[in-house]
C-alpha cells in the first residue's frame, strides 16, 4: 500500500519517486495496490490538474489491479474526473472486503469527516461482508485514532462517535489503513482491537519524535510504501524504502 505521492510538490522528483514505487511493486508479489490519498500536491490549484492524468498514466503501469481514495489535496471533482468515477466503493480480494471511502476535509482542512450518508453506506458494506463471511478492511486518507502530541493530531473528527460505534460493534472490521501523516509506518490497536495503520509516504517522511508515543512504529523514514500480508490472526507489515530492500517489519494482531 503506497500513500501520499503528492505529484508536483517538487517539480518532477515526486513523479520519479512514484514511477520507482510502481516498478518495485510490480517486482513484488503484491496481489493489488491501494493508494491512500494525496495523489497530487495541492490539486485544488488549477495549474496542477494536469498532474491527475500524469498520476493515472503512471498507476496504469501496475501489472495488477490498483485502487485509490482521495486525500485533502484531491478535490472531489478532479478525483472523480481523472482517477475513478466514485470515491466511496468496495472490492473483494480472497476472503476480505476492502471498503474505500473519502474522509478528508479539503485543503486547507486536515481533519477527517464521516457523513451520516457515508455511515449508513459503511454499515451496509460491512453487513454485506458479514453475509459473505468476509472480514472487512477500511481504506481512507485520515485515520480514526485520536492521536495526540507528539503525533500530528489529525483524525476523524466529524461523525466520530458514530464511526467509533461502527468499529466497536461490527466485529468483521479488523483493520483500517490511512496515510496523511508523513511519519513513516505507525499505528494502534486500542480501538476495540481494530488494527489502525498509518502508511509512509512515497513522496517524503520525517521523524516526528514518536519513540515514546503509544502504539507501534518503525524507526524508518525514507520515501517508500508498505507491503502488507493479511493472515487470519495478524497483519505483517513490511516497510519498503524506494531503492532498497524491505528493512523493517512488524506483526500486528487482528481481533478474532
């Protein structure tokens, strides 16, 4: 799972980083690729609209299926026009249902939003997964966990109580992936046992001083993506810096 490609942030540097990520994903055993938002940098600026076509051209080089959700840098109109005709959707892979949805305030906002209509749709998706005996993994840009300093403190704020009730009551939801933080690989399991994972950025990461912060994290901040193996009882997360071997990994238990 890559996140935060931010095409256009550093002229063509971020384009080359995304191309390298696609090449390395193609060389891996990944069955699918999911981009967790901020595909383009400051997509709301009219000069950057061309970057969406560029992003899609690069993503189309992936040998296997790819999916994406928008981030706060990705206006709905441009995401729907260039990337995908829907921002809330689901797909199945093996015995898992991946439920992808837009939850990021648009720039300059950074917090997460889940609307009542989205919540109703999410409940339907989770229940359909349960009927098909699928475990559900949520994909968005902004994580739910109410992280505090030294974390950046960006989380689902609007619709939070109802969304948390969904996580607590629907046992088929086992994990949630997001991006947005640019802090490497980071996460928690303290919301009803749901594994919440913040992905590193393909574009740039930095050390936010999280060694003493609660939750799990890897001491790695190079541009890269995460290789995720999903097992019945755990996730195995491998940090893959661009141009290097996967240098660190961790296992995260899944609620049963």
